[in-house]
């Protein structure tokens, strides 16, 4: 499949339950970040019903425990653990607490278009949460993923990545004016670049990484910083919106579908590998998000930022 674009039997209308139907995940362990609501819940539910032991890693542990209890009642082994991706101490504590192999890591959590906010380290919140926190988590769990021998990492990006590449000269908006949507786009490009470089570095250890665009889902905590006018404009834009069950489908597909064994470093949307974006359209993946040189540069920059912290 080196040069062949992947197509699957599923599409934009497919649900997470449909794409994992017939897949046995017994004995496999999964972590899903941000699974206290929205598509994260449906992602965890589908994995658990297929037999996986699922840990939902959440900032609000009380909400996460309620979700874990609900899912465990109907779908097997689901536990909640505390994880604040904007707090490196929290990420490190989660990593220290993990024991044994990890077969599936789904970097689902995210924040979208808040007012300019900085973490304790001075990092812009969207880049810190959407990329750096997940980068620290994945690299911290590398040995657990390698121990699994057949692990998959899924980075949730967004069509928003088409808004902006990573500005390596001013990642944290210290000199350029802050635009919440440019910052969001940059962080979502970083998610794709992470998958490209993680796959290059780790494929030989049996760890494959891919990025996904889940689709537009208005029933999501991700929209909490959007004004009512923004929400209404999105609803009138002609965008086809998905239910949370449909929004979780591409993540679950990339994490579990047997036909994707050995596939990595790619970007999927609507349950298929995306083609390159064409100017004037809002589909596909930007060439800059798949650029191997930018992917390696981001990896080095991320290590530097974490090292400084």
C-alpha cells in the first residue's frame, strides 16, 4: 500500500459501531483522551463493546467516572484516569501510572478557538493542549506501545488544519497578532505532522500512527468557545454535520480495522484516506501537513519545548 490511497467499505454516514463490527479487541488495551463527552464517549463505547480494556483519560475526573461507569455497565472494562493535557505534571503522572502494554492510543481531546490563553509554561493553549500535551503523552507511553508489538496511534486533526501551517518562527503567538482560528489550524496541522513523524520513527517497532478528521459535529464540547452566531453560521454553511456516533467512526476505523494493518503516516476523513486538498475546497489534506521535513522539525521543536519546561 506504499503509494496506494486507502479506501474502505465505510463512508461519512458510517458509525463507530458499524466500523468495528466483527472486530475482536479482547486482550487489547486502549487509551482515549477527552472521552468525558462527544465523540470521545462514542469512541470509547465502540472499543469497549468490541472487547478492549479502555481507559478514558479526562481533565474532569468526576465527569469521566460517570461516563466510565455508564460504559462499563453495558460494555465491559472501562476506567477513568485524570489527565490535563495543558499541564505537563499531569501528563507525566499519567505516564508514570501506566503499567503494561498499550495497543491503541487515541489522541481525541482538544480545545478550539478560545481567547488567547497561555499555560504555566507560557505556551499558547491550543498548541499546548492539542499537540504538545498529546506529544508528551505519546512519547511518554512509547515503551508501552512498543511492548504491545502491534500498536496504533490515532491523532485527531481537523479540516481546520487547512487554515494554517505551523509557524516555527512564532508558534506561541509572542510576536504576531493572535487569531484563534489560525492558532487552531496550526495545532491541527501539528497533529498530522506528529502522525507522519511518529510513524516514520516507530513503524519498525510495530507502532503505526495516522491522523483523522472526524467531521463536523455540533453536539460537542469542542464548540464551547463558539458564539451562537458562529454556530448558526456553521449550520447554514452547507456543511454536512455528523452525529457523535458518526464522528467517532473514522477514529475507531483507523484504530481497529484489520485492513489498515501496516498503514501509517496518513490522514483519513469520512473513513477513507484523504486526497490532497485542492485550492478553493475544504476537503482533503494540505501538502504542508504531510511534509516530512516539517514533521521532523516539529518533533525536534516539541522536544525542545518540553525540555525547556
